[in-house]
């Protein structure tokens, strides 16, 4: 019995440090598609030398851009991978078995284990972080969210046991840069949906996020890494609402 063809998608921009590891972990895929949104480093050269298909598209938010990558895929099954993620051997095996005999399952979620400055984070709501990444092409699509996009499918979804390693946030500089981008996109998304700014958002949400991550979700068990991460997460939320305030202020003064 011939297994259905699997197409894997990676969206990139200046990922020369990550792209080779990401592609290497996709050895189970029949087609690897790299959709690039403006790299100026060696990302595309490395990806091409490793056998990936290269396509350049404008960045229109994570959801829309990743969704457009589907047109380059020929596989019956689609798997999404970020450049700083790695598919474990167990997960690769689980994926191959899943698509061979899916039954009535049209989507599979995987458990993602993220790192923060050299330490895997197993609490604070970060693990197990199930994300739907594998789906039957004609049964799913990406949401159009600017940030925190997700795959939605029509049909049954099942969890796979193998781990997806998220090699993110190797230093604070990287975390702060991503926080600045993601908070801006989140604020724009709220603004576009006509969400009004409320000063209580700045007063209530940031400390609530810290309390939830550090105490309720047991981030305290991740040691000082968990403490710093809970603080930074609360700052992220503060920035999101501060930037929403700025957008409405600009709108008012026009």
C-alpha cells in the first residue's frame, strides 16, 4: 500500500540559523515547500541546496501568508512547521503511521515543547502545548489572523504522542524582538476588529497573566526561567493594549 503524499510548509524570513535543522527534521515529507517573506541572508540558498522548493511571497500576516502557501503543495496531507521547530523521531514515525490509516480522522495535533534561554519549559501553560499541524488538504485551512494563526478542519481531530521541539528564544534579545512584533500585530488585529481601548485592560490583564502563568499554571516549578517568562508575558500583554491605545489615539487625531 502506497502512503499518501505529505507536503510540509515552512514560512521564513532571515532564518539561516534555523532552516537546515528544520528541513532535516522533515525527512518523512515527500515535498518541502519554503515560502519566504523577504529574507536578505542565506536562508533561501541553504533551503534550495537541501532540496526544498522556494517561493517568495509578501508578508500579509502569519495566517494569510501561510494559507497562501497551500497552493504550492501537491500532497494529500499538509504539515506546517516553523523554522525554529524540529520534528522528533517519534513524531515523524507517528505522522507516517497516521496518514497510512487515518480512518475518519482529518487532522492531527502535536504536543510542542518550547525552550526559553536554554531550558525546556514544562509549566506555565507552555506544555503540553497541543497545536494542529497535520491535516488532510481538502479538509482544513488556516485562519486569517495576523498573529496566533491556527489550522481549522472540518472533521475529527486526534492527538499524536511524539514531541515537536520548539527551539525558540535562545536569548532575551530574540524574545524582546518577537514580543515587539507579535504585540504590534495583536494590537492591529484588535483595532481592525473595532475593539476599543479600555484603561482597565492595562491594569488588569498584565498582572492576571503573571498570576495565571506563575501560580495557577505552576510556572514557579520552572525556576527562575519560569519567573522571568511570566514577567515578560505580562509585559507582552501590557504592550499589546498600549499599542491598541496608540492606534486609537492616532485614529482620533487624524
